[in-house]
């Protein structure tokens, strides 16, 4: 399952990519502030999203990031996000 994530501080994007990859979630940069992350071991979409939510909460606590948002699939770098992690 691929999920697009937008980071409010693009300077932290590389850190988020590495954090997710260390946890078995391959991720790739799509734009200045946008990545797509995979949760390959999720049984279904809901479980995969909950697992990714947990990882994002941990990363925010460690990095001091202000906001990470889940962006809708198919959106580019100008697309509004759906779920903020404020």
C-alpha cells in the first residue's frame, strides 16, 4: 500500500525517508516536500495505515517536525492534504 506524505519542513524530508526505510517501509521522494511510503507487511489497508501512523508519531517526537500530512493518491506537490499530523 502506497501512502503519500507531505512534510511542512522540507529540510526534514531526507530524515523521514531514512526513518521509514529503517522500519521496513520503502519510501521515495516525489517532490520538494512530498514522499510516497510503502507498508509492505500490512495485512490490509487499514492495518497498514495504522502502522504508518505509529511510525509518523514516533518520527515527529524524535525530529521535532511540526506537521506531516497524508496526501491523497495521485496528487502532486500542490495538492491539499487530507490528514494532518500536527
